[in-house]
C-alpha cells in the first residue's frame, strides 16, 4: 500500500497541475502540440519516457484489485502501450495531434479528466489514511 500511496501522490499532483494548466492555457498547448510534432527527436524521447514510466509502474505496481489502487496499474499499462505506440509508429503522432486539435471538446474533456484523476489520486495519496 505504501507504493500505491507514493505513486498516487506523484501522479495526483502532476495531473492536478497539468489539468489546471491545460484548462486555462489551451491556446498555448495547441502551439506546444504543433511544435512537438515537428521535432522527431522529441517525439521519440516522449515515447521512451512513457515506455520507461509504464514499465517501472508495471514492475513495481501490477496490482489488479477492486479498489482505487487499480488506477495506478492502469496508468502504468497505458504508459507502456503509449510508449510502444509512439516509438513504433512515430509518423502517426502528427496525424493524431491534428485530429485532436480539430475537436475543441477533446481538449476540454482531457483537462477535466486530468483534473478529476488528479483530485482522486491526491485524495487517496495524501488524505485518505483510513485504508492503510
């Protein structure tokens, strides 16, 4: 459980910051996405980062339960899949980003989802000690 709490604290705070930033700075993030897709090395490094984070979480926290800790396991598996996808098919990233940018609702949904996940993980990581 201590590993779950530690990871929840890290990802909870990160998702809170990212979700808030994304919600209030959507134009800036559109520019960042444009720039990101133009840099093949950056695309590759982001794939490597997602792959490594996914593998580390899976190796340390591959716990399939019916409580909140499964969120961390799912994040790990999503990171692994995302890393494999970006490294294996980097040419699809710009097309995906363009489709993403064309739909304004997706960025709103993304920011709300990141904020919700951040609130949930921060709550369990910092404030919900009754489950220890």
